[in-house]
C-alpha cells in the first residue's frame, strides 16, 4: 500500500513538471545565422524588411512543401511547429514595422513588394486544409498574415503621404531631430 502511494506521488510530480518543461522550450523561428543577419542590418531598415520578407518566404515554402505530404501525426506536428514559427516571425516583423513607422524611416522601396508577398503567404495558408493537429496554429497564422498585410498596405500609404510632405527626409533611415 505504501509503495502504491509513493508511486502515485512520483507520477503526480512528473505530470506536474512536464508542462513546466514544455513552457521552458521556447521555439525560435530563425536560425542563428538569420538572427545574426537581422542584427547586422539593425541600423538599415530597408535591409531588415527585405530579410524578414525573405525569411518568411522560406517558411512559407516549407509549409507549402509539407502540404502535399501524406497525412500523418509527424506531418501534423511539423506543420504545427512551422505554423507557430511563421506566426511568431510575422508578429516580430510587424513589431519592427511599427518601430520603423514611428521613426519615419523611409522604407517604401522594401515595402512595395510586401503586400503581394503577404497575399502569397495567405494563399498558402488558406489552401492548407485544417486538421486537428494544427488547425489552431493555421488559423492564428492566417490572422497574423492578414494583420501584416493590412499593416504593410497602411504603412506604405502613410509613408507615401509623409514623404510627399517632408521631401527633405526622403531616403533617411530615421528622422533626425529638428
């Protein structure tokens, strides 16, 4: 009887710590090389936008490649991971666009292809049939993609208007204090 209680206590402890270990494993949507490229482009907003767009294209291609594979638990798990990474990267990109917008960095050149790219990404996500293993991640990725598409279009319009008024600031990475 005592052995049974001891075994039950150990089992309960293991079950309680499993979610904690899972929470500590934070996925990183970028490789170390990609992170370094983003860091190096830190003071060049146009280059940074191009890099994020490139990395998102790569993730979208991986998701598209997984779409045609036979359905299996490993495919569902991999798609779930890829979709979560894709969503995290789009959200990070959106946060960067907010910063560049606040600084009035002239990123119109790199923003022009972004609305078309976001529509391509959304097309890949929408053609991916939902499955129980990754449906929530797919829906979140679509929502994040729609937000990024709206943000890119709005920011491009705002930047065009702003730099038509402030012609002396065209091409700057950030607005200089006046």
